[in-house]
C-alpha cells in the first residue's frame, strides 16, 4: 500500500497485523479521489477510523486544507515523517474527532 498521488506520492503505508483493520485498497482510494476530483484541494476531511491513515494521508497529499483523524501511535509516527504533518488534527477518540470537524466547518 502507498499514497497514490500528490505531495506524498509513493509513500509506503504498512497495514497493522490485525484482523480488526482492513485498509482501503489503492484501487478503491484512487476511485474515491477520482470521483471527488477538484473538491479535495482546500477541503476539510475526516478519517474517523484511521487504521493505516490511508484516506486522510491521501486527502492531505492531494491538497486538503485539514485532515482530522483518530489515530493510533503507529500512524501518528508516520504523520511526523511526511511533509503533510501540519495539515493534520489528531484525536484520541471518535467524539473529539467529530467535535473537531464541527468546529472546523462552523460558519
């Protein structure tokens, strides 16, 4: 698995060895972001169940203004090594992430 396009193109993403995490496949992410097209740059994106961080990282790589993620320590470490760290708001639980989304999108 890797980031498909944008600033972090080619960045490898390692899936955790757990039956509870099913990363979004490259082909699926490519289809999602192709459908979204020009809506991604400048957007606020919520990756609520960021097991690998693939969706949030892909959005940030493609120009999302901010990506809100509920992440684990492994994904948090991955964010630090990318050029994209400044666009992320990282949360420890779902309620905080949703509250962060509401705050970011409030008029």
